[in-house]
C-alpha cells in the first residue's frame, strides 16, 4: 500500500488533474475563479445605467387616467429588466469553487454515481472498444485521481483518470453479474490498492483477478478495471437500493462499502472504469501539382475536426476557386460550412468520417466524394484506419 496526498494549487487555465502513483504525491488544481462574475456584473451595470438614463431623460406623454409610456421607453424598460435578470442568473452559475474537507464517509460518496452510458452500438457504432485496452501492467502505472468542480455533466468530486491524458482515457463500462453460477458465493473479485493510506479513505483500488467459482468470472470485467459503483437490481431490472459508490477509494474503504450489499442479492449492475488508448486515424494528404508541395501523412485522434487539425499542422485550405453557398461570392466563412474553401476529395476511408448533414449534401451534390473539412470528424464512432484525400480538389 502506498501513501499519497492531495495538495491544492490554483490555476486559471482549465481543469487541473491529480496523479496518484505508488511512492509519489498526488497533486491537483481546479478552475480558478478569475472574477468572471464580477466582470459580468460590470457590463450589466453599464447596460442598466444606459437604459435607466434613457428612460428618465426621454419625454413622457401627458398623464391620462391610464398612464401611457412611449414605445421607446417601454422597450428600454424591458431591456433593463432583461439585463437585471441575466445578471442575477449568471451570478448564480458563476461562483467561486471550493472543496469541503473530506471525511471518511463523505469521501466515499464524493464521487457521484457515473452517468448511465449508452449501449456500445449507440456510443461506438459496434466498434469493439476492447481492442484499445491497455495492458494490465500499464494500467497500474497509468491510473490517476482527478479533482473536478461541479459541472453540467458531473458533480463536484474526485474521479478516476489517466496520467497520460493525451493518449489514454478512462472509459466507463457496466456489466451484469447474476448469482447463478454460485448461489452461495459473492462477487468474487480480487482487489489491489495502488494508492491510498489516507485517513479519509481516498485512494485507487483495481481488480487484479477473480476468485475461482465467483459470480463475476464471466461478466466481462477485466483485471486492471476499477469499480466505480454497484447497483442492486430487482427482478424487474430496476435499481433496488441506492448505489454503492467506490470510485477513488482505497482498499479498506472499498471493501467496507461492498460489504453493505444485501446478502440475498441476485443481480448486480457493476460499473467500472477501464483505461484505453485513444483511437487514431492516419491521414494521407495529396496536394495539387501547382502547389508544388510534397504529400504529407498526419496522425489524428478519433473525434478531431479535420479542418482544424489540418490548419494546426500548416496545411493551406483556402481554395480561391470556391464560391460561397449562401451568397455565391468568394471569401472564407470561418468554418461555418458555407464557403467550401476547405473542401477535400475523399479517395479512401470515407467510412471513417461522420455522415454529411443536409446542407453539406446540397452544397456538394455534384461531387459526392467531396467533404467540407470544417464539418468532417475523423474516426467517427471511435474507428481507426487510413484516410486518403486530395486537398483543394478544384485545382487538380
């Protein structure tokens, strides 16, 4: 068992992360406050003062039995009220981020139950994601703990992550474990604490193997996985009790919570996190002879935007022969999908791109092999492969 600590450090550049590896200290940082809400209040106050001044300096019609206000003043009043509401709502969402002290009990519940992931056919288009699993020995070295503030998708808490976040990501999988193989047995997993030793119970615990005859042997759970939550299901496939949450807990705390499972359970939904390498796509770029540029081969991660990735690597996409779809003139639309200056011709690997939307199909109806690079996502559905294309196809 290894000792690791968590220390605060504040940054103004995105979310920080924590790493927890044997014999090292875990460090994390979180999103700085940056006085964002104060800036918003400043601009809101300026708008409010402007509209308030326009109201009181504008002439008011003669008083009648029913007070009448000119249309301009009514609009100003409505805009003032809208500005005030916007300021109040924004301040409610942009607040300083602080983390409470971690008690042994609150820490075990700090990592909220993971969101229910969609089926593989919906999430990965039938791609076998186990192809991207990293070896067990590498997973032991790569697991990390990330402290994250509250967001739209996650509650504030400590979550499992990867040290090499550029190439590796933690994926979430859920497995059904039934008590049919051994009615008298339990879950039947062997656990290893790779980081921990804290009084509050925070740590990282992974599965190293399975007890012979255990009920989880054939569930699909693999060595190197880390259990994040366990749901007890009833006979109607519904959650019977509150989930047991074990994400980012040490060995003792993980076992303590798992012992709270009812002794007569028949069906468990076990959610784990599994480290996988990010799928990559090899892109071969062919340039028009007039450009006098050598062909290039670049490597992109699945999910990257083709236009942005090419521009970052210095590939010129401003085709002077293109005409805008909206006005018929020339000019770059700034990745709005209107000018077609970034159009490319797909020679191989078109299945690695996301489907065209209606507008793109209309724009490129006469050239079905062409794609707007600004609307193309490589490695769609977490697929790997080779994509071969011509840059600036009008110049060939």
